[in-house]
C-alpha cells in the first residue's frame, strides 16, 4: 500500500466531518462531553467512535454478506443506547438507584469496581462506539471507495490500515468539537449554576435527536439539501475519479476479467421487501422478489409529474438499455402524489412520452412505498442477485457514482464480466440559481398566498390579484374554488400570478380533452420567444389538456433576475396543483 493512499484516506476522513453525516451525532457528542466530570471524556468518546467505525466498516465490507448483518439493525441498537443516555440525563434518580445496585454486584468482580453508569473511560468509549454505528452507514459510499482501493492489495492488513487512517482523519476534528463544547461549558457559569436544568435540556435534546433519527428525519433533511453544498460530497467524487476501478494488468477472458466475481464494497443494508398492494403492472407481467432472484434489481420510486423524477429519468432509461442484457432489471414503482396520477391511462401516456421500456408497478395504495419505508421522489434502491439491499440514493444527481455501483454488484454476481465506460454525470440544474421553492396551490399545503381575499377551502370565491407581489408570493384572480390539492377555475378569464427567481418555471396542471388555451405574460408583457418553455406555442399560449407538468418559462442563461409570471385562462375547469422550478 502506498503512502499516497494512506494520506488520501486521512484527508477524506477529516473532510467527512464537513458532510451532513455529522449533523445527527453532534447533539449527543456535545451533551456527553459537557455532562461528564472527567476532562478526558471527549477523548474516550472519540476513541470509541473511531474504533467502532473502523471495525464495523471492515466487518460490513468483508463479512456482511456472510453474516447477514444489517446497517439498520446496528443503527437501531445505537439509537437505543442513546435513548437511555438521554433518559439518564432527563430523569437521573432511577438510574442512580440502578447504578447503586449494579455497583454493589460488580464490586465482587475483580477490576469491576465501578459501574458503566459512572463516567468511566470504558463507558465513555462505549458511548462513542454507539455514535460510530450511527455514523458508519451514512459515510458508506466514501467507505466503500476506500475499501475498494485496499482490495487491490488482496490483503486484510492494508484494508485495516486504510480504515484506521480514515477513522483517524475523522476523529481529529471530532475531538476538537468535543473539547470545544467542554470549554464552552467550563466558561459559562450559568451552566454550572443551572446544572440540573442544563442536564435535563441536554437529555431532552438527545431524545429528540433519537426520535428524529428513528423516523429518518435526518435523511429527509439531507435529501432536501443540494449535495454541492457539502465539501465531502465533492471529495467523494474526487475519490471515484482517482480510484482505478480494476487491476490494470493485461488479463483477458471472462474468468480473468478485472473485478468479475469479486465482492462489491457496498455493504449489505438489509433484505429486499416484497412488491406489495400493486394496483397493476405495466410493461411486464407481475414480478416478485423471488422471481427476480439471480438478477440485479434497481427499484426506483417516481411519480410522473415530479420535476425531480423527470430530470432523473434519462439516466435510468439509459441504464436499462445498457445493462438489461447483462442481468439488470429496473422496476419503476409509480407512487402518486396527486389523485390524477392514480389514473392508469395518465401513467401510460407518461411512460410513452418518456420512452420507458422497463416494468412499472403502479403503487396507488402506497403498499410498496411503505414496505420499503420510502419517503422521497425519486428514490433508488439497488438490490443484489441474492435479494439484498446494497445501496440507496434519494433525489437527483450522482448518476456516475450510482452507475459504478450497478457495475460493481453486477460483477459480484458474475453477470457482467468486464467494465464498461461510465458516462460522467451531467449537471441538469444549477441549484444556486433557484431562489423559488416548490409551491402548492391546494389549501392542504398552500403557502405565500397573497390575493386580496383570504383563501377559503372548498368554496367558490371571486379572488382579486394584488397590485404587486414580492419574491415567491403568488395570487389568484377571477372565480376559483380551492380544494385540498388544487385550485379549480370556475369562470373564463381567471388568472394566476407568481413572482419567481429561477431559470425555469413549471406548473402541474390538468385540463380538458379539447384543451384549455392560456396566455402567458412575463412582467406584464407577452412572453418573448427566447423565454418560452417547451409547452408554449409560437403564439405565446399553452394548451392544457393532459394532467401533467408543463414547462412554461425557460430564461436565457444570463438572466438571473426576478420576474412576475402571469397566466390567463380562456376557459374554466383548469386545475392547478403546484409550481416547480429548475
């Protein structure tokens, strides 16, 4: 193993602390560091974290497939430990009594004269180990890349050294965080004066963190944040570019193909759930996890009016064409967000529009969504040939990294015998230019509504648009009825306005079979040709018929300003659901 790889692992570990993975473990790390009396407690906590991270990373990579270990199982065990830590801070008296009894028993055992309830180095290291279990799954992709680098050495030793180097790099800044919290606690006298109250507050914070982690709110938050905001995401991509995917030797033939039959570095995350309560199957007869055994499976949750799903589709369609004959089966699980997305004919039109040829499972009752415990559109789940979950990805982007994982799992199953070129991921949207959020028009989720009249649910109202709108405010004009998930026009001439700042403006709408014409204005003037979206004709009008997402405005690259969008409908019955931006 070269020193370069070791240094790279240390740097990657240090910069992982700058990733969103660090967010969930900060409250318990700081609370434990502050609550203990021993000034060396942060050192023991971080040592336990680093050791557990190293050992479990190696175990997952090399033995996970044989032992059937699951990241989820260890994550839940760690959360249980943190939960009891929070309880001990919030409600100390029962734990003190338990500690007294345990202490009386352990005094009879040589070397066990202090209980784990006390702030001993051993108990601190044990706490750090539980934090390491939570952190390890989150850092899985970087971990997998480093283990792949070590695998080229064909020896356990270099792998352990690389993992230790990675953990050392991560431990150093965490130790600074722990002692930083310690120094703040030492210097703020109010924390000493209100010690009991401080401990209760820290306990409540720890329990709140456990609840958030258990219900995967951390994943939800991270999925909403653009990956380009985090330095570690960029480091992960640099590692992928730096890693030689296979031995560069001059070997040939299926049996000697580089990487063929070797274990994929992606850890086992659990077993594939069954397709549950599927309304109907499109492009395929019904599939089950048993019928797919022996194939590598990519399950993608999507819904056809979702802009993020639409932007992610080209890569998925490309993978289907590229790896279908190599043993990859892609299953698009269509789980609807809006009621009109439950209609089979609408889904069929979307499949034809995008050229989707792989099986699509219509999940109208959310049965499969719940079986996978999914929360996002789009979401990808990569399943190996033995029916085990190996990788998840939520949201857009990182297509090149995910395609590398597909190849890795295919070669592990000996379905792909030689690597093929991975296309570099193209940047489809600049998140830093988008200053307008997804905005719903139905009263269930509506926000920033600024017509002169208050929005009245399920009632026909004559709304008046205001003389001006601020950024991200919207308004209705004319006679509308607002229901739970949409605003429905009741008379001709109604309009909707939105002040936005983004390269593209889209609107999810449903029209009529004959089509509803609508004129589009930008800043009070007809929409110019260089700003027209793909669904706007040469006359500056859009025809709304199918229930889908309509791209109405596409600004020139140099235009980064605010604009007032206005759409005036010639006939009633149009249904407006949500603005999205890209």
